[in-house]
C-alpha cells in the first residue's frame, strides 16, 4: 500500500448497533411556559423513537411543572424530576443520575430541536467511532435569523474559547460532572474536561444546524458571562491548567495559518470571540485583506481600530501574506495613499514575507520589515518516489470556504497542463479537484495538517501557478523535503517559469502577463518542457535547496522576532 493510499482509506463495512437509547436532559428554571412547551414539543416530534426526555425542575414552579406533567401524561418518553434550586449544573447532574441512555444530551429548555436532529446525531456518532461526541452550529430564534456555525474540532482552540454548545450529545461513558461552582461559561468547562479526561475528539456537523435557541435574556448565563468575562474565563483557565498568553493572533482570510502561527509563537487565536475583554499586550494580524469593492467598514480595519480603542498601549502588528497585496493594487491612487497613511498611523509594525512583497508595498507607500513565516512541520530530504508524480493545488474561484475570490491559482490553466501531459501522473489537493475526472489525476481534497508531510513525500514535484503571491509555504516545504518546484513565483532553487512578459514595459507586474490568453500557449509549452526535464533528471540539487530554505525559515528566529515586536515575554 502506498503513502497516498493510506491518506484515502476506504470506508469500512462496520455494522451499527440497534438504535441506542438517547437521553435528553432538560434543566428547567425561570422561563416562559410557551418557551418550554415549544422545546418539549420539538423533542416529542423527533422521528427517532428510542428516546427519553428527563425534565429537571430546578426548584418549585407550579406553572412550569404543569407544562412538563402534561407531556409526561401523554407519553412515556417524558420523566419529570424536581430538585431543590441549585442552578443549571446541579439540575444537569441530577438528570444524568436517573438517565439510562447510551447517548446523552444536556438540552436547554429554551431550545427547539429541528426535525430529524436526534437521528442526525446518532448517525454521526455511529459513523465516526473515533469521536466521543458530535457538535455543530445552531440558529437563534429572532427576526434577524442569526446563526452560530461553530468550527471544526481542535482541542487547542477549545482551550482559548468555547465553540461547542452544552446541548450537543456524547456517549455516556465520556460524561463528566458539571461544576456547580461554575457561574457561567459552564459548557466550556464541561467540554474541556470531557476532552482532557477521556482524550476524545468531536465530530463537526458543519452547516447542519441542529436546533433553534432563544436569544440571550437578561440575568441569564450568557448575561453573566458578558458582564464578568475576564473573571469567568480566568476561573475556567485556572481550574483546567490553561496558560494565560499575552499575544492575540487573528485573521479573516488565512485563519488556518493563523491558528498554526499562534501555536508556534505561544499566543492565543481568536475569531468569533475577538470582541471580548482581554489582557493581551499585542495584536498580531495575519493578512490585511481589503478590496476596493468593500462596502462600509472593512472587517480587518474594524478589528484593528477596535483593538486600538480598547487597548491603546498594546502593540499592533500586521503581516501581509498571500492575496493582500494583489487587491491593494486595484485601489485608485488617492484611495491607496489614504489607506497607506491610515495603516502607518494604526500599527506599530508592518511585515512582509520576502523582498518582492516588500518592494510592492513600498511602491504603494507602505514600508515593511521582511519576516518570512516558517513551516509548521519538520522536514528532511527523502528519496523521490519510484513513480514520478506532480502535485497541484486546485482552488476554484468563488466565495465559499476553500475558494478564492479571484482566479489566484490559475485553475483552468493548471488543468490544461494535466490534459497536455497524459503520460504523467498528477495528484491534487484543495477543494477544486473533487469533480475533475481525468485518468492521470488523483484528488486528495483537503489534507489535514498531520497528513500533509505524507502527501509531500509521496510526490516528486509541485506545480504552482499564481496570479499573485508572496512566499508560498507549500513551495518552501516541497523544496525542504527534497522535491522539485515548478512555479511562476521567483524563489531560490525553484524552477521558475517567468510570466512577467516584457519587463521594460510591465516591470511592476511580475506574474500575470504570461498567463493571459495571448501568451499562455508559450508559457504552457515552457511548463511542460520543465516538468519533463524534472522527470528525466530527478532533483540533483535537493540537499542544497533543502539546506537553504531550512536555514532561511528557522522557527526560533521567527518566534523571537515576533515576540520582540510584540513586546511579549520570551
């Protein structure tokens, strides 16, 4: 079995058990009767039959007791339990003690389950035996139809801020006691201890929203956390041994990279809790993505301004990466000059990744320091695979996740290279290859970070065509792994296909001229010739290339520089 086959395991034929019993534990306290009726009716109408609903009345309330009893009388699914008032955590613990389900959900009484919710949960749990729980997004029952999408599971990110609601289900064997001393952010504490105690992960349901929640109400748990954010966060971090970090990393266009950077430099990453109070000494923003067509206040600018307003003494550092500079080039001259001035006034340090990016920014009136971002993995030169394979990054144009809002990666032109070389095997990663059916192309989709080195070493060469870029990390990683790189982005030891046309007339555009319809046939011919040459000679400069880029992208040099610029503790 090859390395690439390991990355794409066939689905096993696991047989599911009979539908397991699911326990829905519903703590009830101080809510309108109609809200409780909607909640219990939504559970009663679930098409999943092996279900028990345990209503825990947190202190006497005759009206709410009457609502729960009416459901208990008409269905043996429902059980009512009354306890002395002790708070939501005490009610959840009491309900769990009398429950019998193999799967347990602590479902708030102001939630309305969507049709098919429980069936969706059970199927997801049984289909993902390596996961201890499932979770996802939910909607709010307001006229604005606001929704919280959550995010894919990452235990490290869970230490920084919660993204898993208390109502989502887990296998019974992974339940931990709810902390009755925890005033709010109770679900965050619960899921942290589930993950840490049992070393389990969660399966993310994506955009399959499970339920509709009532908006936060005065004197509720959400209200308490908003008014006492730092105290509640410090309580949970302290009891769970989570360090307090002094740098905040954020990003809109490159969130996946920003998360890895935060891990590398010992910082926090925040996106949906960015506005919450904090004690950070610096903001490190990965990418500053502005387009001339943006309406209103750009979100990057808003975050920068908000941080400056809240923490005027804290440092603010922007690192230009990827397509940021491409879109700055589209601004009218006067708008660009205003933007350059505003950036210099709003930041302490502006960074770029290489000399080309530095020069482009400077031409726009934006001075920067060159600080290349290193790889997050460790690399060494390994022998090339026996079968010559060329890796491609296929990204379609669009505005969804994993898409580019312009044809940054020359999608159709890259595919034309595959068609033009039927005797060469290609592999692809990214979102753009799943529907491409070429006999010499095998797609691997979105490759997890821990599987990425396997993918790199299973290929001989990377082909990367961009309409604009700074320092592409994937290209650096292929070179450090002893692989060839064919690209139109000039970089040491890569096989550079120049696409900048006649430089005496178009010196400022280093990338696009050779990719236009008039020049593309010549460019395509050069690419095919270069790939065939790489197949013929292998990579005689692998050690030199790997040594050069390993030295240039030293992790410790980068970490020290960023923490120095942020005035952070070493």
